[in-house]
C-alpha cells in the first residue's frame, strides 16, 4: 500500500502547524466566501498529500504539512502562484495537466469539487491561515469486547525501599498503577489525558516516575510524575509519533526518550527542554538505556543496530551492527561493563563496554541462540549475575550473565511476556500481553548444563608405559564370513589384523567385523594401514556395541547458525567464507555436515576467509570426524561439546551426537587411512567395523587393522636452519611440533650455545593446541664472524608435561650460523 493511503495516520508531518495571526479574511466573492486555509485546504492536503510530502519524507523536496512549507515549494520551485490557480503546479498535478500526476495511481484522488476548493483559495490570493491549525485526531472504530478484557502490560518498574516496602509500577495502555510488590495494596493511579503508555521508569532515588507513550501517528509524550502525591510535574512533547522507551540518568536530572519516529531526545528536566534531538537511526527505536555512569545512552532499533551516544555532546560513540534482523530490546549490566540486546533473529548478543561506557571499540563477547522466536525483553538481575529474557515463543529464560550459559527455563507462560522487572533479593515480575502478572525469582538452582562450557577430548591422557612395537605384535588373520556381529573375528589386544574387503561370490558389498573386550576408561588407538601400502581400499572405521549399535562419543550443542557462502569448499581447503563471521570467536568449534573444525583466524572482512586449525597445511578435524567437501549454501553451526547424558534445554538449534567413526585421519597424517582414539564407556565387548567408504570391494582391497595403546608424544623440527645473519640485523626461524595420540599441551623450546655475540629468542613456547612458534636470531653491531669451531654449536631442547610426566628431549640445532655483510 502506498503512503497516500495512510496519510491520516502518517508519522511525519501531522504535528507541525504554524499559527500566523493578523491576517484579514478575504471578502466573499460572487460565488460565496473564499475557502480558508485551516478550515478548507489543510484537511485536503493532509488527506491526499502529506503522507509523501512531510518534514521526514519530502518527495521532490516538497513539504505540504504547513502553510509556510507549502509556500516555500520544492526542488523545482514554487507550487502555488497566488491569484493564479491555472498557473499553480499544485493544481496542475492534481487535475492531471502536469506530470507526474498526483496522487499516484491506485491511491485515492481528490474529487473535482475538492480540487475546486484549492483553486478558489489560490485564486483568492492563497491567504495565510488565521489562527491555529486544527488538531489532528485519530479515528478508529469502536469495538465492544464480548467479555472481560484485561489490558496488556507494556512495561513495569520496581522501586525498592527500606524495610521491604517495595513498590511496582505496572504500565498498561490506559495508565500506570503503583502498588505494593505483593500486589495486595494499590497505592496510586497515573493516567495521561490522551494517548497510551508504552514505558515507565523510576529515578534512582524514587522521587520521580516517568511514563512514555503518546498517540500513534500523532505525537509522542513523556510525563514526569511525583509518585508520592500523584501530581503531574511536567509534560514533554518533542516526537512526531508514539514513544517506545524512556530512561532517567542516575542523577534524575536528564531524561532520554525514543520511539517510532527514529528520534532520540535527551531532556533537561529542570528546564523542561531538550538538550539534544538526535536522528541517527534508520528505523524506529524500540528500547534505550542510560549507562550507570550517566555519560552514555544506548539505543536499539529496527535498523538492526545498537548505537551508543555521548550524553554531553550528543555525538555517536559507536554502532554495534552484528545483529541480523530488527532489535527490540537491550539492557546494560548494573556494573556498566556489559550490554545485551535481542530481537527478531532469536539471538542475545553481549558486548563489552569501556570503563566509563565510552571507548572507541566495544567487542562482541557472546552471541547466543536463545529462543525459537523474536526476543521481546531483556533485564539484568539486581546484582548483575543473571540475565532474564522473554520472547514471542512465550518462554522466559534466565542466563548466567558472566558466561551466557542457560540457568533455567521457566514454565511456558500463558501469553507473551512484554515486561520484565527485577528487584532486590532475586525479585522477578513478568507482565504479559494478556494482562497477567507472574511472580518468579532470578535465584534458585539452574537446570541442565549449569556453568558447563563444554570439554575437549581426551578427558585425560593416560600413559600406559612401554608398549610393544606394532611390528612385534603377532598378526591375526581375518576369519570370513565376519559381516555380522555374531560372526565377528575375535581380537586379543593389542592386536594387528590382516584382512581384505572382498568376499568372492557375495552379492552384497563386503564389510569386516572384529570383536574385542575393554574396561571402562580404557584408551585404544584403532587405525588402518591400507592406502599407505598402495591398497585400493579407502577405509572407514566404526566402533559398535556388541549388538551392532554405534557407540556415541559426545554431544555437540549448536549455539549459532551459519552457512557456506561465496563458493564451495574442498576437503583440503583450510579457509572458508561462512555467514555471520562477526560472531565466530577464536578457538570455537564449527560443525559442517558431520565434520568438526576449530576456528584459528577470524575473517578480516567480507572478501576474506575464516581460517581453521592448523596454522598451515590442510585443515584438521576434531573428535575424529572426517574432512569433507561442502557445497555453497551448506548449513553449519558454531557448537559447544558436552559429555553424553548432559541435559541440554532446547534453544531452537540442533544437538548433534558424534559417534566413534572415521574415514580419513583428522590430523591428516595417514592420507586416506583411518584412525580413531577410543575411550571405552564401560566394561564389555565392542566391535570394529572396517569397510570401504565408497561401498566398493575387490581383490586389491587389502588392509591391516591396528589396535594399540596411545602413546602421547611430540617431536620438534626447525624451519629456517643454516641462517646467514646480516651484521646489525636479524633472521627469522620457526620451530614446529608434530603431535601424536592426543597430546595438545604447551611445549617450551630452549635455545643455547650460539656463536659468540649472537642473540636469539629463547625460550620459544608452542602454545597448547598450536604447532608453530617463531623466533629471531640477531647479530648486534660488532658481532664477530663465527668459524668452524663455533658456527654449529647451537642446541635446542624441548620440554613439555605429557600425561602428567615432564618430558625433556633434544630438539636439534639451528644448523650452521654465519655472519653476512650488513644490509644495504
């Protein structure tokens, strides 16, 4: 529907009217009195024109909402030529003699008689109005309810007082009720003369109560009340449409108001005047809050942003633009360190604020998929340890504010919770769209995964001491047929089995099963040797219970969704362009169609890629999942791992179960061969299933199946050996770790015994989970040139704690170190 169809309730242009007095009314002509501007012309302009030609939407640079702006004309010049209606562009576009004709097609057009009124007014001299323009009223149908109707609750605020005499202000559309917190005693009623109320707040000392609202399409209004006497202290109008939010600063001297007209206004309450009228959003502002320090105001808008504003200057401090859809609500923690916002994309995002609420950067700390529908309200508890959220799924949830982990999901409410108020001692009030008020608490035991941030495997490396070499283990021959659990080939661990995925004469593709026994907590490394021996088998390994069911390994809780964009990614590719990359933090796991990878480096912009571990080479996978190719548009998720059996309340995103299975070794050291680190979940028998991942078999599909104890370890190599260091300069080098069997701890590399005068970065630390550390060897001015007696004396020593034992081992040398001429 075009704007001309809704001009009667258009936001812009309906409030501004100039009062110009001292004008004499024209004499009546032969056909009757000349039409008057206020009484005859302005109503027609409002009906047909002002929807597109108003202060906020001046199509063609033309504003027809007031007499002065009408006479000023637009970008093409004047539209009214006093005394000459036939020359006036306003008339000519209305009767179709000039293009483009107005109003646009499919919109109601003025009748010939109505155009005639405007013509007569112009021919009569286009006289200015005498008196104030008539008020605009909103005409709505009267609908009588069939039964008892409770007004929806739009906002609530708790005023905590000494001796437990706390009060709550409950805002409904027609007024605010002030009553005791237990609801037994009604203290006072506050009701505006016109319009509705959408928001309410108290000053920090309880001496002021402010309501915000107005009339949709007509005006926005904030009223300051004395809560003790119920007396109205001030009425502030500075918006062209209804207010959605009001907030008082900590001193109670400043008031911030915002609403549908996209304006933020900061008022001086002592003077009753606006200090700043800020128009910085491209959509309506649904919520706002003062920083506890009072120097900053935050606003949340339909334009998908949170903006931070300096109170003193009115300037924008920052725009937080990570949200994907419209924002409905925000809250600032009581200590002023965190800001949370939510809206239509179902997520709660939390940003870290500067010490004084200012600063140039405010990093995104959390982005949590919180509800299955748009989030309506957010509120921090009185002590700031809990964040409460409500949404259009009629759910209310409490979150540990410091970690954004779910504490509790309250029983589903009877309707949307459109107001949340928190007070001292864990007080929590929930106001609903159906008018009901529910009492709850922010305290109490958390359900599900309280404060559990997940875990990383293995659950603790185990050292099994000296183990026999794989080549020394007696070989077990596959015993066909072994395609089903009842006929699995038995193994005594450790074991090496030799087999072939091929059974002559069978119609079905061959698979091989092996049975072994394990105790709870036993750790075994199970791998194939096939492709490395030029076999045609592309193996896949699966660990099963004795009855053939897959053995689950862990749960992956999806916390944010994404998808592959720009182009598909191959199984070898280390980087990818994923949507919502601004919300992907370093070291987070990402689940893509069965593959789990880990975030190494965030995208540096829309035209770059996110990189995944390791630092170089093909990407690694985690939890023994297998690297795969993924098409454009493939859905993926940021996930958090949890142990099996963890109760994970529904957050609207999937929970994935990862089983013990593998196609290609996740660390990319075995080529197409498979490897699984198995931790036995209980005492009993288990099966290993070997098959070709493509479903093939044949005479040349030979393999060895190795089941051995893990031997967590590492080795170190040096890249950049034999440096020739320019005099007075330096040369870089790096130390690289090859890790095995789950060892991911930090490794310290000490470097000593360099030729005289040379300096080197020492120690170097390869951080936990990383593979490379870089250093520099430096030759300060005056360094003597090494000779054969000392140029190869350097020594590297690596130290790490592996499975609770300190391991110290030689790590090579820097090779031959020579001095080169100074740089040019």
